[in-house]
C-alpha cells in the first residue's frame, strides 16, 4: 500500500532533526552559556516544564555577556527573557512547502537559525538546521526522498547538489507546436549559473497543439534564499497553467501570490519575469513583462534585431512589489523565420576590464551576426561573444537565454 503523503512529510521532518538539546526557562544566562561552551550546537530550545516557549542562541548570549560588565549585569537573568527573535516553530505534520515558505520569509540575520519542531500535541521533538531543509528540497526535486538520511554533509555539497538539480529541472524537450500548414515553433536555450545556486530559470509550457508559453524569471539575489523562492515560483507556474494562454492574467496571478509571500520578509525581494505565448497557426506573439528586460526580435526579412516594439507599453513592476497590479499584454505578428530572444540580465551586464558592460545593443548586433544554422549553435554564439567581450572576467550573474523561431 502506498504511504499517505502526510505520513511521508511527517517522517521526513523527523529525519531532519539535528539535535534535541534544551534548557529550562528558569535557567540563568550564565548556566546557559556554560551549556553552550560544553557543546557543539549554536541553538537550544527553551522549555517551561514541557511547554516549548522559544529558542536561544550562542551568538545572542555571547553578544550580551561578552560586553563590558555583561556578566555582572545579566549573568543571573533568566533565559526566558532572552529568547531569540523570529524563531520558527513547525509541527511534525506541517507540509514541507509551509516550512520552506516560513524560512525564506525570514530576515537575513536569522535566516540560518535552527527551526523548532514539535509533535501534534505541541511537545518538543528537536531542532532542524536550515541546511537540512535545503537538502530535503534538493532530494524532493530529484525524486530521491530516501537521500534525506544522508545527513551531516557540508553546506558546499548541499549547494552543489542544489545547483545540479536546478540545471536538471530545466526543460529538456520542448512542446511540438505545428500548425495545419506545417508551420512550427523551434526552441533552443543556454543556461549557465554564475556559481552556487541562483534564481534564474525558464520554462516552456504547451498551451495548445500549435502554441507554447515561454516563461523566463530572475529572482533577486543568489544563494539558498533565491533558490527556495525560485522553487516556489516553479510550483506557482504549474498551479496557474489554466491561465497559460493569457500572459497578462498569468503574471497578475503570480504577482498576487508572490506579494503575499514576500511581504513577510521585511526586505526588498522581488522576481522579474517575462511571459509570452507564441502560436504557429496565427503567427502571433503575445507578451507581458514584469520588470524584466524586453525580448529581442530578429526579423528574417530585414536581418535586423531590436527589442519587441510593444515592450514599453506593457512594462510593469517586478513581481512581489505591488500586490494589486494588473499587467497588460501586447501582440505582434511574426514572419516565417523570425526569432525571439528571451534573456536575463546576466549576459547584458557582463563587463570587461574597463568595467564596460556588454549591453543590449551589442547583444542585438550579435543576434544579427549569428550564423543561420542550428538554432542551438546560434544561442551558443551569443554567449561566447559576450564572454569574449568580458576578456576572461567571466559572468558575474547567471546567464539564461531562450530562443524561439517560427519556421
């Protein structure tokens, strides 16, 4: 019999517990500091009887008692009055998504604080290190939930694995969109993380037998938080597939969900995005954007490349900033052979030794010069030209390129 999903979640959260160290609410700060000094953990739970009342940290206690006259002033104070702010408490039956959302919404200074785990009755079970949540997220994406038992790996290994998962989750096959007259859509991409885990990603969704939706997003920042948010955005895209045929509605719905999630962080976090629907039957390109670079259109007739002409009219704020914003879309008719280039800012911000950026004009010129052979080779040429311009400086941000051609 298949194990219920709730049982899987509960089992996994228990497996993530790193330790079960706790102190009593009536212990004084000097006693608690001695416990920290004799142990290896940076956080301990605080219990009042059997009731969990919060979290205490080696860092906070050290700052308080390490100040001048710290011991004299505070050594006999009770730990119940020095609990760590912003502690997260989760139940063993909470869904993993809820736990990840709570962690990603924390302020930077508390992002790596351990998470308190309690059972259904509220009794303390242990503390979960944030790195274990990252490990579980990676395992779930890979479909290898059993790997969560491999604990105590270094954070660098967790990040490396998460990066590999991000790359593996990119589309490997694209929708076959073919019209009755044989006109079709062809796709190619190039994705190159700058290092660790980041927030750039894309997806190509089947909208109809002849049309596809192209989503390109860039989560502000890098690292674990950006990766967690990008994972949530991917889940939102799946949930919003019923709106996939309407770019304006798609971005408006994503924005409403993200604003509610990100507002709890207290920090400026946002996601830039572009979403377009291309139809091989009608030759129409319908597009909406949220604080993202406008795609380039290469015309097979003129051989010239330029930003999509309707981009200035439909530009809206990045997702997660203005909850009730309603995005608009614009359309353009494509010619046979025309190409659309979607990208994140990593390629245009590639800089040389003189700190001069590659920029949009050079990217458009590179698209015009690219050989008209294999579509994948052409995307590689764009990346290579930007790399040559950077004179070995490399890319300071993730590079994500997606090309769609009407053939």
